C-alpha cells in the first residue's frame, strides 16, 4: 500500500494538463474561479478512475474509431482551454467575452485528458494489495489517490494564485499566462504522442 501511495504521489505531482491548468486558472482568473475549476477536475478524475477500474475505459478505447475521436476531442478542448487561459484579461475581440473556467470545464478536461487514463490504468492495474477483494482494493486505492490528488492540485492552484496576486506589469502578466498555456499544450502534445 505504501508503494502504491508513493507511485500515486509521483505520478500526480508531475506536470500534466490537470495541475498545469489549475495553476493557469489561478494565474488568469484567481482563487474563487480556481476552486470551482479544481472541484470539476476532482469530479472528472474520479469518474475516469471509476471508468478505468470498471474496465469501461478499456472497452471504449479498444475501438480505434472511438479512440481517435476521443484523442481529437481532447486535443481540441485542451487547445480551447489553453487559449482561454492565455487570453484571460484581454479586452479585445472574442477574448473579452470568454467566461472564467468552472467546474464543467474541469470535468471535461479530465474526461478528455490522456494523462488521467494512463495514470489511472497504471495505478488500478498494478500494485495489488487486497487480492481477496477487488472491490475493497479499488475503494482503498480511490481513497488514497484522492487524499494525494486534492492537496497536489490545491498546491498548484495556490502557486498560480500567488503569481496572480503579484503586482506584475500587464506585459509580464500576459507573458506568464501565455507561458502557462503553452506549457499545458506541450504536456498534452507529449501525452498524445505517447498514446499514438
């Protein structure tokens, strides 16, 4: 169980679309919007974990057409979310009409996030410690994952909020938002390349 917890910690602390987007929402929109977004990430992550543990994800992703459609939806949504983060604070054109990311955005990100499926598959298919009861093992794993997941994502959100509260110039703030969005896209691109 300790090995499982250590693996979960290291898989979750590494930058991926979820934690980077939590920090980016903190940078672009502040703490309140960030909390709603992280709540959505939490729900989405839990849904993916349950899908992986129940083998539903394996059935869906085994079909090449479904797999390809989900990859393209994932890429499109993550590009859209990165654009919203990069353009937050802009007063020109469509950027001024973009709403703050909320819980639904977090849920969608996790459901479409390739890293969540990879991490969940690694954690639920390995590290068996209750072979007599698979249901109990899944429940304990889900509890351990969430006890690690929540502080990790709140830490990344807090780092983004701290950067948001700094008295940065408009140019520095814009560069920071664009950098966060680009970092998120880079991690997504790497995850997608790995899955292809």
